[in-house]
C-alpha cells in the first residue's frame, strides 16, 4: 500500500465531527522565497495538522497558475531550483519523516527532458509518493502512467467544473492515490468558491471514481476549508499560504521563522475547523 493510500485509510478510520477525518494538504513552492526555508516549513506544516504535502516544482511558464503561484515560481527560479533540487529536498525530509505523503506538482517539460522512467525511478528513490503534472491529460498518458506506477508512484490527475462524464471515466482508468478536483474555472487564486457547486460536482465524480477526491482552488480560510471538508476527502490549500512568502525574503533565520509561524497558524485554524464540522 502506498503512503497516500495508507494515509487516506487512516483518516477514514478516524472520526472528525460527524464523519471521517478529511485530509489537509498545503501547497508550497520549493525554495520559495529561499532554499533554506522549505525543509523546516514542511516539518512545521505537519506539526500544524497537515496530513500530506504538495510540493511545487518551479517552471518558467506555469500556465495553469495565477499571479500568486507564478510569482512563487519566479522567486524559486532566482535560486536556480531544479527538479533534482526538489528530489534532494524530499530525501532530506524523509530522514526525519517517513510517514507523511509528499506529492510534487509541476509541468511536463522537466519530466520529458529527464525521461519518464528515469524521473519515476529518482522520484521514488527520494521518497516522493504522488505526481501531479498539470499539462499531462490522461488521454495522452499511455507511457507516463506505467512509468510512474512501475515505481509505486501515484499519478494524480485534475478534474474541473467543465469535466465531462467521458473525461471522468477516462481518468478513472489511469489515476491513483486521489483525484484533484479544481473547484474553479480559470487559474489558481481566481474567483470565489461556490461550495454548493463543489458539492454537486464531487457527487457526480463519485459516481465514476472510487478514489478519494481532493478539492483545491479558492480555499482561503478556516471557514471555507471546513465547508469543503464536509463534501470531500481532502482540502488542498495553496495561494493563501504562498502569499505569506512575501512577508520578507527569508534570508535570515528570524525572517524564516516569521513566515513559518504565519503559515502554521493558518493550517492550525483550518485543521481545527475541519475537525469540528
């Protein structure tokens, strides 16, 4: 059983408020705003209630992301952060934490350059559990998915409000770990969350997919996290956390401590609200 499957099984066995506990998955960009902050931040997020971590791989043309995540990628790339650096970061994390699932999120180009099999081998070796490749649709993943699954990695795919029944069924054949439902049309950080629409779409997806369903985009506070937790298996939180990286440039230990404290407070409040729905 993969770490992702194991963690979701553990959460399902627990109770929170009126039902099973919902996973809290914060997103951060590796090396944003400085390479020194990401490792201690990852551990702090787990301590604050994160069940899994989504770790961004910077890319020069993050077309699915809005200004907040785009800026995070730019700040990371100032440090020449590469896919290999992300591997090294996860390997360091694993020296202290062998339980928390890590999902990396990025774009196809760096993986294509490395080659699917080489990428999968190195990702698995360092302790990565799942991969979200934003611009890899399931209908084009005939070589990609087997390479990941051969190394025990879960290919996590995206669904959107516009996803048809046909697309959902195709995704069900190749996805594992969980399914990421993008709750808003447009890029990350866009618009306002309509929870009733999320509930309807999640219910539709469940008709065709047995995997856990995580919901992201538009979750900005404890209240919205709790509302989404009531109808999903995981709450993915990104932009509101990444915005905290702009508090300062994270060059000193004191500056990094401020950022880590702000993010930990956000996650603790979300965890508490999610556990009391």
